[in-house]
């Protein structure tokens, strides 16, 4: 839940709609509550998410699930009333800077990228939900740790590596914004 007393001053917050939506009624209720708290922007990656956010009066931003990879796809979202777009996580930076569209464009410049969304939790054979706290890890054969986080009846597997582009700020100047995508970081991190 959002506590207004703890909201940062001078920073605009946005809500990220889940990629997997099985209970639209629950999402609508949460969106109404967030809208009442003053949040007006929604990051959406699916057609359902866009529809639900617009119904509740949110401005929408296309996130990585929208897979915006070209000027054509960026302009498509602009024509659909989207405020801004997060470019595909697969796009090369040099290609991202070439996208020509009359819409704000950005990239994830920090964070773990989601790799897979599944209804069946990949750790449920080891632990149940109450034991793992909806945040567990899978370890691959090379010892890499992949976080698994659950919400709304879905499990999401995240990359073991964190994107870090803070050392490339000069190259990012042609973009309108950068997203810091926090997942399982501790407050110290």
C-alpha cells in the first residue's frame, strides 16, 4: 500500500501493470486506489494493461513488453495515445538513438531484465509460497543466481546479471528518459 507521507517530493511516480493479468477486477480496484493517491501514469506492456489503465484515466507508457524496436512501432504507440515508450531491451543503443518518432523514448539503464513469465512457479517443488515469501532464486549449472518473484498468480524469472549503463551517460543523451528498474535490491544496494 502507498503511504502519502512517505512519497518522494518532486518525483513523479508511475504504476507498472503486471504482464500477467488473470483478475482484471483486482487490477481495476488497485488502479482506482493508486489514482486516488495521485499517481497518474501507468507502464503497460500488454493490450489488456493499456485498456485497464486508460479506463481508469491513466496516461500510459509502453514498457519493454510492448517490444518497441523501430520508428514505425514507436509512432504506432504515439497514434494510440501513449505518452512515452520504453524501447525494447533487445535494441542496440546505436539503433535506439536512430528511432525517429514524435514520442518520448527511453531505455532501462539499470536493473534485472525479466526473462520468463509463467503460471507454474519454478521453485514450488522445493518450497511453497509461504516458505519462500514470493521471492526465491534458481541457481543454474554455472552457479548463476536468477531471482524468481511472484505476484498476481504468476512467477517471473529475472536475469542473473544487472544492466548498468551509468558509465555511458554521454551515449544516452539522445534519449528522453532512463528507467531504473528495481526488483530485489536491498535498501543499501
